[in-house]
């Protein structure tokens, strides 16, 4: 079997793509061979010794295509070291760390299908002008106005790097 690690992701507005690439970079620095691919481009999981899958959060859940990826590949993923991560805005709130346990529960449906060896919870970005729906844009503008969320890139590259370094040995690296 190949010694490659797959980092696969579902993203709508690119923040999760960047997180997946950063995880891939850390693994590469650790000496691994990696592929970093959006879930819809993954063909053959047999080619990988381990899989890391991550998704943007919308409506307190992984994106539907990310859940579908785990459902479709449940049997194969259960036989390999598998780690999961999510990218969300709640962790970027001023008191976001307080909600870590609650945020972790959003990975519950993933856990029910395949138990990850580790789980990463990361703050993402908020760029309201890029949000597709008018109603959501209004909602986000209000939440910024009331100080709940702040626009901008809240990704904590140190935390992402530290998680990737911690999870790497658990993936057979
Ligand atoms: C329509 C929409 C719904 C969202 N729902 C949540 C949510 O329920 N909880 C949360 O913490 N973040 C939520 N977010 C914030 C996203 O998780 C965050 O912007 C993340 O960086 C998106 O990743 P992406 O750029 O890879 O799509 C939502 C964002 C959008 C646009």
C-alpha cells in the first residue's frame, strides 16, 4: 500500500481549502507524501495509508457533500487511520473557546459513521460580501453589528500546524 496521506475537504468560500493545504504542508515537512484534494475529486482511497477529512460548518454541521463522502466511504475509512476537522466562525468569537465542547458535538454524525483518531476544530473566515444568499448576508451584517462575529480571516495557523503535528504520528506517519 502507498505511504501517502490524503487530506480531503469540502469548502464553499475557500477558508477550509487553506486549512487543508496547511495541514498538508505540515505533513510534508514531517516527511510524508500527501495529496490535498476537494472531496469531489477523490477517486481511490485504496491509494492512501490514512485519510484526513475536513469541512466548513454551515448550520452547525459539516457540509452535506462532506457527510456524503464519509457515508459513501465508511467501510474503507473504518479500516484506515482517519482524522476529521471542521472550520467554523463560533471559535472566532471573542469567547469562542468557551464553546469548544459544543462545537465538537457538530462532529457527532461523523463519529457515528467512523471514529476519528483525532479531531481538529478551527476558526475560519467571514467575508460577508461573498456569502451567496441575501438573507444570510443580512443575518451576518446584524451579527457583526451586535459584536457577535467579526469579519476577516480568523484562521490560527499556529493552532492548525500544532494539530497537524500532533495527529501525524497517529496516522502511521
Ligand atoms: C451560510 C453560512 C452558515 C454558517 N453557519 C455557521 C454555523 O452554524 N456555525 C459556525 O460556527 N459558523 C458558521 N458559518 C461560518 C463558516 O463556517 C465559516 O465562514 C467558514 O470559514 C467557512 O468555510 P469555507 O470558507 O471553507 O466555506 C456559516 C457561514 C455561512 C456562510
